[in-house]
């Protein structure tokens, strides 16, 4: 009879999470069929001390903590400064065997930058020995790795910081060359400009109306004085 038991996190390396966000740590238990896991515990250790967060089955010691998948996953909401540190998951079987794994959770100082990406997608219906080489032009000027942010072998062009309007992708391989264009139209009139024009026309009409009323009033006064 074998009493194999192991626990490990699904991902390797340290994990980053920002303040106020939700932390989810996912572990998995590997065991032989004859092994019965009787307890799963989660603990956190950092310079402020060691703290048991939860037990399954059993108790949860932090109101921001929930357990999922029979204690293999832990979810911690509204991450605070004191939540960073070393997280240890421990499993104990009915034979008294205990196994552990640890994950370091660090503070994410700034969120990742989001960017809009142009993708030059090339269909490959026929077998070829090489991969396409991509060239990007913006307003007729060829881009390089020094002047633009490209990824995935040059097939993706990140538009953050780009100011051009006419984008061209050239794909060249042993199957031939293909060209694709994408145009970002220039904004010739913004909504705020339209609103300003409408307001100006309204004010102008009101001024004309006031002048007309005053003119009529002056003419009527002059006629009365002439009598």
C-alpha cells in the first residue's frame, strides 16, 4: 500500500497583487486513492508575524477570506499592506502525513499599461518552410524596434504614443508578399467645437434681436417728439 501525498501551487514563482484588489492562490493536492485528506490549512508569514488564515474543514479566521475546491484555493479580498508575505498551504492525511508548499506574494506598485494593438494576421493555408517577416509603415515611413513597440515577431503594432493616420503592414515570406492598410480618420470637427459654434450663433441672434427692439423704440420716441 502506498501513501502518496503532495500539494503544490498551480503556478511557479512569486505572485504580485495591488492594494485593494483580490488575491487568489490556487493549489492542487495529488494523492493515492487510499489516502484521505483530513485537513487543509493556510498560513501567512511576514515581518509582522505568522498568522493562520483558514482551515478546511473547519474555521476561517479572517472575514476577507473564503475557501474553494475543498480548501485547495484561497481567496482574499481587499488586499492590505499586512497581506503581503509568504503563504503556506499544508495538507494532512488520515495517516498523519503532512505536506506543504509556499508562495511569495508581493505588492504590485503600478498597474500594467494598456495599449491598442494593430494585428497583421496572415492566413497560412499552404505549408511553408519559413515564417513571415513583417514590415510596418506609418504615413509612408518605415518603423523599427527603436521607433515603435512591436511584438509577436513584428505582427503586432502597439499604438500607444503613435500619431500617424495611415498604417501599412507588409508581410513577406517564401509564399510571396502581401500588403494590408488601415486608416485612422482625422477628426476635423470635435463635439466641443460644434457646441461653441452653436452657442456663438445663439448669442449673435440675441444681440441682433436686442438691437432691433432698441431701434424700433428709438424711432417711436422720435415720432412722438415730432408731433
